[in-house]
C-alpha cells in the first residue's frame, strides 16, 4: 500500500513524468528512513531547501499538487522537526498559510526560513547539536543555486542523508562548445562542482588548427561522463554516494537533472543501510 501523499504518474504533472518520479523516490525514502529510525534515540529533522508553495501551474490553471512539503508533512510517522527554506517572500508567506491552516497539530514542529538556501543551511549545520539529531536534506534547486561550500558543511555534520537534484542541463549549457566560457560562468561552475578540474576533464584540444595557427578547445562530454564526474565529486566529501543516480530527461530525450543521493554519516552500519535503501529505490522504475 502506498504512503499517503505519493503522487501517481500523470502527463499533466508539473515538469512531466520526471517530476512525479522524483517526488515518488523522495517519498519512498522518507518512509524507509522514518521506519528505520523509529526506535533510535535521535531526533529526526526534515530539511527542504527549496520548499516552494505547494502549488504548481498546469497550463493556464493554478492547481495544488502533493509536493515535497506535503510529502513530508502527510506521513503517518512524523519527523520531530521540519525546516522549510524558501527565498521568495511571497512563496514563504503562502507556505506559512498552508502550515497555519492545514497542519495546526504539528505547527510547533515547523520552521519556515525566508532566506537564501546556502545561508540558511550553513546556519542549520552550525547551530544544531548533531550528536542528538539526524536529518534528511532535499535539495531541489531551480538552477545552480547550491554552492559546493554548502555541501561541504552538510557533509561535515556527519548527520544528513541528502537527495540532490543536480542541475545537469544548466551545467551543460554553461559549458560552451568552443571552451570560451565567460568568467562569471566559470566561477559559477567552480562553485557548483567545488573544483576547477571540470574544464580539463571535459575539454580537449581541437585537432583542427584555426586560420591563425592557434590551438582551440572543444567540448568532449556526454551524459554518462558528466554523471560519473558529479558522483566522483560528491564522493570527495561524503562517506557514501549512490553510484547510479537517476537521470531525468525532457520530452525531447535531453538530460535535465541528475537525482543524486549521498550519506554524511560515517558510521559503517548506518551508512550502508542508507545507501542500500537508496540504491533499491533508485533501481526501481515503477
């Protein structure tokens, strides 16, 4: 039987089937996580760094769907604390209204932060007692907002399980075919990957000499190679990372996002359990 709040596949869902698939993966993991930790002494926290409002637009009609906020709040097993981060003031206000009207019985467990996700997460990492708390972090950015320094702080807590929707398409678009990348985009990519090595990894010397006899660069990359690189980068800061993240495509079969899973807990037993559950869910194509 499906947990309350899981979304059925629908062609009319925001973003297409991949959005529904993403939310179902998250929902399945939340169920397994809460069940696995039900008898543990830790307080359990759910952090949604791009919480939104709980509403989407389908065509010209605004319609509520079960988004990540409600997927967390609607469960039979509860988290001890919910932290919803939303940078847009209007969205944060709408989210507060949902909490005030639909979740009064657990309102005292819910915190809404109208802040930049990076600043909010750094504060959470710094001010939480991680010896008595464990958490799930859902990172679902609009584009390239998540900074590598933030991921490092999350990993350093040794307490988070992280689901990160990496902006695959945005990163590829910023990597110009001729290697002539604007400096601001280079800095953004450095921050996204936490490394400058992406350039040498994905650009090679063009075998054709230009009119002035100068060497030039060409992009040499495919979806699989970029997926491997992102996974390798996450493995430099997290004790365990799912080796086969889910790649989501648009209707034209172009890669959009890579749904990655990483474990900050370095306890072998806890780490292996989290990774085993996530791998099972990622493998499931239902």
